[in-house]
C-alpha cells in the first residue's frame, strides 16, 4: 500500500509546472519534471528533457519542489492585471510571454496520440498538455476545416504548429518523408507565409533527420488520384492537406507566428482506396474498419492496397513522432519573435 503522504506528494508533483527533486531510498536524487504517474510509479523527464525515466513509488523517500513553477507565477501576474488587458506584444515582467504554450493543432485523434507520445504525455479529452525543456506545450485535436480559431483563443499560445499527415505532390517525396512548410495556399491560390524565424528554429532541430521545405496546398476534398495531385502541384507545391490553411489563418488573425510540420502518407503517384477518400480518412483506418473490410472483400488487390496504406501510415507516424521529439526542445527555447 502506498504511503498516503507520498501519494499526496506525487499528485502535487504531477500538478506542479516546474522541476522537482525525487529523493530515492538509496540516497540518490533525480531532478526532473513529473509528466505522468501510475498506481506504483511516476514518469519523469530528466532535467535535460532528453530522457524519460520510470521511478517506482517504493524507491521514493521524498519529493522536493525545487524548481520554480513559472506557469503559476505567470498566472499570478495575470490575476493581478485583471481589468487592465494589454496588447499581445506588450512585454510582461515575470516571463509571461515565454510561459505561454506552443499550440500543436491536429485534425485526427491518431495525430494527437503522436503528439502525446513525442512529448511524453497522455491524450485526454481531445487534448495534450506537456512541459518539455522548460517550455509548455498544448496539443488540440480540432477536426478538419474548423476549430483552429477557437483553440487559439482558448489556449492563448505564443506560436502555433499545424501537425499531422499529408499527401505528396512532388515525385521526390515518399511515405514517411517530412515537410516543413514555407507557406500554404488555398484552392483559390491565396497564400499565407510561415514565420521565417520560427521555421528556421525548427529546421535547425531537424538537421540530420531529413526533410523537405516548401509550400503546402490546402484543399476541401481529399486528393485521391495521381491526376488530382498533378493538378495541385502545378505551382510547385510539395504536399497537400486539409488542415493547414485554417490553422495559418487563425494564427495570423491572432498576430501569432505559425509553422506546419507534416509527414507524407500517400505519394504523388499513389491512388487512395475509395473509402479513404472521404474527408479525414487518410492515415486513420481504425475508424473505418467496416468500410475497410468491405473493400478488402473485393479481392487480393484491395487487400494489398490496405496493407500498403497501413504500412505507409505507420511510417509517417513514426517520422512525425521523431521529428517532434527533436523540435520540441528548440521551440521551448525559442524567443518568440515573429
């Protein structure tokens, strides 16, 4: 049975938004951030935010709240300023700007789960909260075509990231390749440019992993065939998705920098199965099992298509997870200039 005193300390450490010091029964100490806990253990990011460590409750002698809870301090400052709202670019003592989160916007639950794994957190009720390398992150699953504006208003981030899957338009891109967007255009050709300083920060963190930089086209219908993708690629865009333009527009309306980090699921020369052409199906087959099974029953070629798509989706998911693990510490340290 867990010591009630220790159980209470663990809950306090989980809610605390700063580093704590775990005193072990063997006399050693571990400084880090408690990002999750279970009935018999706690999950900790070490002080460098590079290693996740599981510590058994039986090995913990005590917990000290040794790091400043900067988010709590910022909230206190905000409370004192109630009724005197200031412009978003007004400097605030106590680091308010730095403690506002980076918002990662996804359209699919599967993409949100990737955010959670990469940040060492848990997805709860369509959202993720985590602290990495001293920076706060929020993941929000908003669906396709809407919800980005309300997520920005709710979380008051300092930067916004469109995060998830995409289709390839450039013949060089294969499933699992990453695209860091320089900008996005809608179906009418209207363009929104990504924030260059923020994009440069992400690009530096991705060095060695391999990625492409270029424009994304955002559509209201899935580009399911090679012909449809060739039409969209005529202006030199690298990839297509259905989410980035609303995210970029919401960020721009709020005066916030944004970037898009996407992983390719279907290449430019591939055709998506009929059931996967409905909005939101790409890379998320588990929600469409009945339709997938019906399609598989149509013959061996259909089965091969399903196996290929599932494999490519796994490859893209793994690439996104590794990319966010690398980028998150850089975004946490990023100074916030647009």
